[in-house]
C-alpha cells in the first residue's frame, strides 16, 4: 500500500493538499473571482506564471534566511540536472517575468494581478496547507505612497466585497536601504546580549529581523525591549509612511499600527501590512504584502521600486465560513429540464442549448427517469425554473414551465421559452 492509499487500496490526496468539491467549490471560486475583480477595477492586468521556476529565483529573491527558503520549499532536480522549485510565493516570479519580457521598459507603474496554487512543505493544520491558493497583485515602477495606499485599499475592498467584516489591517514600515544598516547594527547588538540558541543566533547574524518573527514564547519574552524599526526611520521613510496613512484615512480604510510586524519574506521594505482575522485561530493571517524596493535589481533588472500583496483564497473561504457568510451562488443551475421520452429529450437538448447561449445556467435529467424522481432532482439542484416536456407537449408545440419558488406553472410555446424563463428569473 502506498503512503497515500487508504482502505481497499483507494488513493487519497497528499497530506496537506485540500480538495474543493461541490458545494464548497462554488464558494472557493466566488471568493477567488471576487479578489481578482477588485484588482481588475483598479487597473491591474492579468499575468499567468509557471508553477515551477529555477530554484535560484527564490533563493535570491525571497532570501536564504527566510523559513520559506531554508525549510519549506519543494525543490527537486529535473531530468536535465537543473534545480527546480515549486513556487512558494508569487512576487519573485512576477519580477522574473517583468524583466524577461521587458514590461519595465514601457509605461510605469506596471500593474499585474495573478492567481493560482503555491506550495510550501509545512506541517498541515487548519488554514495551513502544503498547496494553497493566492490572489496577488504587484505594482512596479513607482515609490509614490499613493500607490502603497492603493494596493492596501484593493485588498480591503476585496474583503468587503466578499462580505467580511471581522478582520483587521495591521501596518508598519520596515524602512529603506538607508535606514536598515544602522537599525540592523542596533538590533544585532541587542540580540548578542541574549541567551539565544545556536540556530537563532545564526539567524540573527544573517537577518536579525527574522528573529523578531520567532513564535516561541520564551524568545518573545526576551525580545520585549528590542529596538523597533518604526522608531528608527529616517525622515524620508517616516514622511512616506505618514503619507500612506493619511491617504488610507481619507479612503476610510481602518488600520492598526503594529511596530513588531515582520513578514515571512526577506525582500520587504518600507510599507508592510497584513490582514488578520481573529476567528481563524493560530493561522489568522488572511494575506498581506508590502514594498520591495530592491528586489528587481537583486534579480538582475532595473532598480525599480514595487509593492504588492498575496491574499489567501483558502483562508478567506475559512473566514467567510467563520462569519457565517454564503459567498457565491448556492444553486448549481437556474433551470432544470425534465424530458419524458426520447423525442422530448432531443427537443430539450435544443432548448437547453438556446438558454445556455443566452447566459442562463441549465441542467436536466438523463436516462429516462420518472417525473417524480426528476422533479426531486430539480428541487435539489437549486433551480428556480423547471421545464417539463412530454409527447403531448411536443404535439402542441409547448413546454410546461414551472416556477419552483411560487409553484405556478403554465404551458409556453417552444419559441417563447427563453423570454418566459428570463421573466421568471428577473422577478
């Protein structure tokens, strides 16, 4: 028996990889599409990316000191003896594509939106999967604080469009390349005086900010008096952050300043943020992002600034459930057809095709099922309208149209089915 096989030698999904089946799959798609639609309204163009890349893209772009690179990546050697990694996040891949295809040579900022699965070898638990789905946006080529505010507002508007209200937006600034060296020295001096274990001390040497993200209570207790980046910003970085907050205030986007925030990736600078939902427990982060002003140059491109986010579709689905929200259509179709006999089945196939062509979702019964059973299927489908077609109806050139909500029914000429159905659905 293979590790993923279950009883009777059936094969199960790999551990930590969620399946979305009806009816939850409709919620998943509706959440994903709503997140994408918020970006589309702000002028972000879609980009499709490969799910695996050269490993060097992530070690250089994400940072070797991050847990993502050091512990969580799915990396393998392909048949050409190349080191390949399943993408653990989206920004580095977008940067690679922008550089490779010269998008940074056109009008700036380049504004892109992407969605799809990402992969991290983590210990699975509720809300933490080894394959997870994200919707992300990237805005590349401007350091205008108004762009920071726009990116944050797009995420806020997306969650509001889904109906979520129980989340909070946390914000901070991680400073720029001029602020970081002095702060790094100050933080490393503080950490050097602590009784840290060897692994944590090595992390402090490579990137001391990552130590602030240590979740162990004993370590957090030792960090209570650690110097904070927000208190060590240059005048320029402080002014940038103040302007971001001023625009968010004007947009009525509520936020909480969290000076101890540390994102899980090494490339973040200046504005950094996270959407948090307390009802999700330990995995409370819905999504987040920030500015990454040195990333493009690190990957061999122009020294252009950028900002973006990644919003978790899976966790947003869980948050919607926690708030008792019904997201997306609950019915799998709007019209359900019930043919009685072979000739009726053929005619109903034509009617269904016409209705689908008009943008109406149609399903039907198959296999000559009896009227009573077929009407039960119509009810369980969630359809608003049932079309019942028998031999006598065909002879008369009509079909019985039944409003499953009111119970009203009447014969309608075959040529008038579309208008009759549309009138009921619009009522």
